């Protein structure tokens, strides 16, 4: 495979293609016939995924800096560059995005019956925006892509959603837009500070990392960025928009929302929050607040999920719990913790995306998501039951599945620095079984009482094509996570080194607003491997 990539000159151009090919596909979909729009969107997105697979072999596992990077002036007067790059943190988020998009489109074939060209065009635009978020190395460019994702998702929920779609779409937009505006204020402050200190306007992340910030400045900027990313995660108590958006969104919208959009928040923690504000990121109060909120989200979401009569809403609340493990792992500030958080992000994208697809398939057959409306489905649809059970077990973290690897590492990393919090959070694994297994039991293995369930169709060929790769990856990652861990480790170490090299001795004094001792910490300059 490496020889093939060398033969075609696989390099930085591939990153640009991954961003702009979905946009070109969107234009092709808009020009296609209404009935053929879904086929054009599926095959085009599948081609984007095939192209993205080259990143796996082109990526150098032992290098922690940006790879395949390129930068072109975009708005020179403002110091804005069109700059893209990939490292061990963003690599898997890009692959997860390009992998789930064609599956979500294929899973919508029977669900989307109106305005098909518009729907599939928006799906491809959403893919372009999300890939841009994970590849951008210019902060202004990142913000543009970050905001761009709001537009297609707003219309996907608002036009093709359920009865309360308008309410859910507006709530989703207002929550995330508010947080984004605060982040924009923080970005502009960094820009002005960099212009003053460096003498040139710039939004390049590598150059912003060189700007010295006092402890007070880091505290306020950390708060602005953290709020925006916490809403996107979403972190308790900023999670209330998510269940509404999931329940009202069409199946492919729920899949993309769970699989990749939520990851933009936790990715922002790793890409921007920790490196830019290392002193604030390791302050005991800040770390305690973030970890306590994560634990509350894990436990609270599990309890709420356990009493949901709607299966889709139950799965929606599980996202809050799973992402709580990610935040916990990140702010443990250990290699195991952050690696675990990243693996949970991958596993959550696979298992929760598959659960939403499976629930969409159930809805297409019975036109209901009420748990009590089912029963005994496993007898008439054994393939369906098999796929659902494996996915549910991966979601609750059964050993041998991807969910176990991520949660184990996240809890292990947390235990290294905050053992009490890790012990409390581990209860979330038990609660996960408490809300997931009864739902599986009621839907698939209870008595086959309702006549509607006796005629339930098993998985079709198209549905098997959708679910097989998802289930296979849940098991593969669970049994052999080493290739993934090897590729993300160097980039995580770069982040941790920057945090650890922050001026720890003056941390407490600097974090006191108005303190007379507040001054810029002597943070170590980043090396070329950190900023390339």
C-alpha cells in the first residue's frame, strides 16, 4: 500500500481533497435527479472515505507533530492562512468522519422521502465542515469550519426531523452559537496579543503557542474556549439540547451528530485548550471542576436514561455519559487518560452511531420507538438481534469490545492522579448495564405478544452492508487497539509536555485575579516537532 501511495504522490493535497471533494459532491447532488441524489451522495462519500484511508499508511506513527501540513495565505492583511495538517489526535477523527458519512447516507435510503437533493447535499456539506474542523491548523480557519457545521445540521433537524423539529433545531443552534461567540472573543484577544508581542498579525496555532499569557489571562481565555467546547461535547449541565436534537433528528442526522459532531468539543480541548492555556489547564480548581462535572454527567445521564420509555431518547442520554468519560480522561492529564478518552471517542462513534442506525431500522418497520411496543423481536429477526446485542455490549464496555478499551484506559489514567474520582466514575460502567440491558431484554427477548412484531423483517442486504463494518470495528478495536494507540501516543505526549513545562511554581499566585504577583509564565518555547 505504501508503494501505491508513493506512486500517486499521496501527500498534503489529500488533506485539501478531503475538505473540498464533499463540496464538489454537494454540487453534483444538486444537479442530479431527485431519485438518484442518494446514490450520487453515497458513492461520492464512499470515494472520499477510500481516499482518506491513505492517511493510515501515509502517517508516520513515531512523529508527534503535524504531518502532510501545508499553508497558503488566505487573508494576508489579517494574518489568516488556509493551513491544514494532521497528527495522531486528528487522524482518527478524520477517518471516523469519512467512515460514518457513507454509512449514514446508505442508512437513510428508506427514511428520507422528500427533498432528497437538498438533504444529501447538506450531508456532504456537513462532512466537509467537520473534516475541516479536524484538519485546520489556523485558528480563524478552524472557527470558520466550526461554525459552518451548524448550518447543515440546523436544516437537517429542522426540515427532516420529527414533530418538535423546529424547537430542537433552534435550541441546538442557539446553544452552540452562544458558546462559539464567546470563543470568538477569546480568539480575537489572542490575535491582538500575538500582533503586539510578535509584531505581525497571525492566527496560526503554532505562532499563538509562542504568545506569553499571564495566569489571569489564561483563566479568562480558558473559560471562553471551555464553554464553547463543553456545550458541543456536551458536558453537564450544558447537555439539555442534545436529547431533543437526537430524538427529533432523522436517523442519519442522529448518526453524524453522535459519531462526529460531539467529538468537535473534546477535540477542541486537546487541540486548543490544553496547549494554549497550560497553566489554567492544570490548575487544581479548574481540573476539579471539569472532572466533577464529567462524573456528574456520567452518573446523572445513566439514571435518566434508565427511565426513558423512548429507545432513541435512552441512547441519546448515553452520549452524555460516554462523553463524560472522555472529558475525565483528558483532564486526568496522563497518557493513559488521554489515550482512553480518544479511544472512547472512536468507540462511541461506532457503537452509538450503530445504535441510532438500528433504532432507525426498527422505526422503519414499526413506526414507533416506544420500548414497550416491542418484544420477542429476536425470534423473528435473529440477525437484527445479534447486531443489536453486540452493539449494546460494546456501548456498555464489555471486555473484548472497543468500549472496554477506552473506558478502562480513561479510568486508569484518572486513577493515577485522582483515585477517588476514578472510583466514583467507575460506577457509570455498572449503571450503563442497568439502562442498556433491560432495554435489549424488553425489545428482543421478552414474550412475543404483539402481532405486529410477529411479521418483523430481518436485516436486508443493504442493512447488513451498513452494520457489518461497524460491528467488525467494535470487535477489532477491542481485541487489537495497539495500532491506534501507537499512532496517537506521540501527539498526546507533545500536548502533555507543553502542559507539564508550564510554570507550575507560580501557578497558584497567577490564577488569582487582581493578584499583584500575576505575570506571564515562562512557558517553554515549542520545538519544531510541536509546531510543524
